[in-house]
C-alpha cells in the first residue's frame, strides 16, 4: 500500500516563516526561557538542536553561555532556515562563525548522519511530535519514527548528556496561545502584520491537529512521553508545563546503559 496523499507543509518556506513569527509572542518567549533554564549550557559543550527552525534555541544556547559553548548544530527539513541561521550568526556576540551551523535533514528518517556520542547534549522546541512513519503493511500511521528518534538522540548524545525538549500537550489550544499574545499585537507597532501572522499560525495549527487525529503526529500525555524516554534508555526524567500551559518541557539524562 502506498503512503496516502497527505499535505506536508514542513519543507515549505511559508510554513517555516509562519513559525518564525511565533518567536515574538509572550507564550513562546516564556517557553524559550524555560527550556534554556533547564538546558543550562556550559563552556565547551556540543549541542544538537532538533527541528531548529530559524534558530531561537541555538542562539539562546550561545547567549546563555556567553559564546562559550563548543558548537551548536541545528537540524530542520526546511532549507530556508539556512538563511535564518546566516542572519542569526550576524547578531551574536562574540561572532560564532562556523560554531553555529544549520543542516537540512528530516529527522523522521533518523539521525544516521551522526556518529555515536557526537554531541554532549540535545535540545528541541515543539518539534519531535512530528516525527512521522507510515506502515504500508497495515495502512496506518505509527509511532515508529517517534520512538526511533528518542533512541537515536540517545545514541548521538554522550553518556550522562542531557536531552531538553518541549512537546505540545494533548489537544493543544492554539486559541489560548493567540489570546495570551493579543497585547503584543497592540504594542508591536505593526498590528496588521501581527494579526496576519497569528491567523497563519492558527491555520497551520488546524492542519497539525487534524493530522494528529489521523495518528500521523503525536500529542501525548506527559506520562506516555516519560515512559517512552525510559524505554529508550533515558534516566532522571522530569517535566514541567509552559507555553500558556499548552506544552510540556522534558529533561532527561542519557543513562549510558
């Protein structure tokens, strides 16, 4: 059975830029700050940023460490993010040069491009839920790519290394996020642009939830995510809520076993 016809907006520049726009809204700024607090980047560390988008986490790791992290590699399937990373590097001090880089890859296919323990730690922002796999034998979308990704991240992170990531709660309310973002529309100086970006995000949000109902994407209860992390060999699993209570942030440690 062939993979059913399904929209895939992820590689498209319009979709990527729509998600860039959320970086200005208060719920996302809080999510970013909460994630970086738990990441706590240290000098010399090599970081993997999965589903990096335009690089807010990559830039945050650099800034939080005052430019002392060893390197940050951002991975995303939208090639337009290369342009965003070029702009990001121009804004950072001290200049990161090639210590912050972007690589265009689809993590649904795994992380085979990277060696074992290639990184000290990994981060991800609202991305790993979209690891997708269609089983032609059963004609259904499955959790295979999601589970494999958790194991693959553990493989490429050194023993004792951290994985800090956010995922949306089950049945996330994009309206709640948009409502909390309304004050930004009136203080941004460009309310029409902000309104257009918010509408675009709501439109893509409907697509994401529709595909999640089909089993293609995965908005899971925190307890299930924690179980999957432990099954993949992660230890000391903990989580908190953020993003107007529409996301969990997880932190786990590679057990090395």
